[in-house]
């Protein structure tokens, strides 16, 4: 299994940047299909790795959810240093990190949250509950097909403590006043058949953010990996017009 997962930068021509964050235990390759679509609309898109990801499995043994927010902060600063306007977006844990960043900064121009959980399906491997002596969870990549085979790069041996860090991040987002402090434009996407994030998450995020410009897209059948699977086509049909209302990308 490939243990490195290089960050990808797609250069656009509309002078607006978007940072995209992937899901827990995976890497920035997850965001390439959506990143390319957004780049077709002129955006410069940076698909980045969450802290502790895209290097070696041992990194997750010493990476906290606060480290992940710090890395997202750094990645957003990089984009803002090159463009006057920039969005922060993410999938799953990446969506949670994008929301956390938007809750802490008043210079975020917009946040894009996709399949971000406020609660995790108890049957998911991400729900945690592993014995203290179990340091790694083996996750065999065999059997993947299509876009999942090409873009869903992850460690075969995953440090189980990352699931507890994910819980810490969710606990933070669920604190009173955190999501409510988000006032920048917000796009929230949630699949009703999401097998990882509890499907009420999208509605709850939408309800709690204080943004005057906010949009909720709910897909009936797209699954958790909406930005990476066939669900990305429905996603972009809602995301692009939302961005157009602010940026005029459709001419």
C-alpha cells in the first residue's frame, strides 16, 4: 500500500481559491475528483492532507484534533496569502475541520461542508470503542472499484487513537456557541443514506450556523463518499450555482 499521498494544487484563472480537506484515515486524493470539477469553473483548488495523514501510519499515534485544526489554519493562510477570496471545504472529518476553522476565524470567505458528522453511526468503524491494547486497525484496500480504487487512498494499518480524536472534534462542534459563531456563507451537503454520518447532521449544522447565506443540499442516494463517488455530479449541480451567486462563475 502507498503510504505517501502528495498534496495536489489545481491552478485556476478566476483569482479565487478553495482548500479541500479529506476524510479521517484517508488522504488528499479523495478530493481530486471534486477538485478537478471546481477547477473547471476557474477556481484554484488545493487538495491538502489533514495533519497526521499522507505520510506514515505512526503519525496518527501522536496527532490530535487540535493539530488537525492548526494544519487546516496553515493551509487556509497559504491560500489567503495568494488570493483575496478563499473558501475552506471538506469531506467527513475534513468538513468538521472546515467548520471548526470557520468558527474560529472571521476572515473565512465561505465554508463548504460535505458529509460532516455531528454524530457517527454506531455500526461504522469510525465509531471507535477499540480495546486499549489494540494500537492499529487493519483495513484491507482489496475489493475497491472505480473512483474508490483510484482515489480512496488510506493506511492499511490505522492507529485506533485517531477515532478518539475524531470524537473530540465532534464534541467541540457540538458545544453551545461553536457552530453558531459561523457567520460566513455556508454550503452544507448531506446524503440521507450516509452510512457513516448520522443523516440528521446536515440539517443540524444548517440550523445552527448563523450565516445569512447558507444552503443545504440533501441527496437521497449518494452515500458517505458523495464528493468522490457518482454522487459528486449531483453535488456539483448544487454547489456551482451557490458559488455563482457570489462569484459569477457561470458567466
